[in-house]
C-alpha cells in the first residue's frame, strides 16, 4: 500500500514509517495539516492516516476539506482523543475508520488493508480535479456547478486524464483510449485536442501540463 501519514509527533511518525515500511508499504509523512492536500494532489495514495491534533490545519478541518471536495481517499483517524463522541463525530464527517492511541501496529495494518479493499471494490463514479468534476454515470463534466461543453474527442481525452488518478498519460496511451479502433490516427489529433482543452479550461484553476518526455498531466493550478 502507498500511504500518507499526517502526524505531528515526530518520534511516533518515524516509528510508524519504519514499521509500516517493513511490512512492504510505502509511507510518506507530513507534520502539518496544510500539507496534506498538497501531498494528495502530487501523488495517488491508497489511504491517509490522519491525526486530529495537527498544527497549521487541524485534522477535523483537513477531513472536512477533503470530503467537501469529494476526495475519495480512505481516511483512518489516529488520535489520543478516545471518546465515543469524538469517534462518532469524525465518522459522520467522512472518516472511514478510527483508531485510538496507543495502538498495536498489526491492528493499524489490518484496518488499513480493510479500508483499501473496500475502496477498491467500489466503482468510482465521480472524479474531481480542483473545480473540475466528472460524473462517470452521467458522462458529464462540470466546473463548479456549471456544465463544461466539449466535443466528443475533447470529452474522451479529458475523461482519460481525470480518470488517471493524478498519473501522467503518454500521447500513445491517450491515442489508445480515445481512438482504440483506429490504428492509423495521427498523434497530432491528440495535440489538437489538448490545445483546445487548454483553451476551455482557461480560468478554471485546472490545467493540462506537458511533462517533457513523459506525457500530459491534469492538475489543479498552484
């Protein structure tokens, strides 16, 4: 699993990073609540381990912000505030699980595995990048609450980019997704679509970035 740990106790965080890594997990660590969203935008994570008592932006605010943006990342709350009211409050706010300190790392790993399995078993129908959202069931893009008009090809390219989970797509990958039945389509067709999409996304706070030698990435503007 690729995990993001948001914890301000450095000794606990160091131990968790090392212990979880020994179990074959990859763990990135941030110690400030303001860094959580930036980290989640920079790379796809299987789950977020979130402490409530974070500096900068508390865990409750981080949780509320992520769920307001429809970020689907599974969130496990890790906190010393072991009360029923606290647990109920965070679960109602959108947390997927709650584990009180102190805890056994074996239980933490088991809970994380369960969260990730459930998340992977759900079919994602809504994808979000900044103000841009895509409803897969309705096959509709919106910026805020306004529909984004697109041609069929533009729609297919933008759908592939937003569904890539923050990973860049090469021109060949986009060709295969947009024109799967047309092996003789010229790569310039993708370049034309990208050029037009950039114009349509201008002013939305979302952009298509060209990563030289890698491909195209859809991301929220910094």
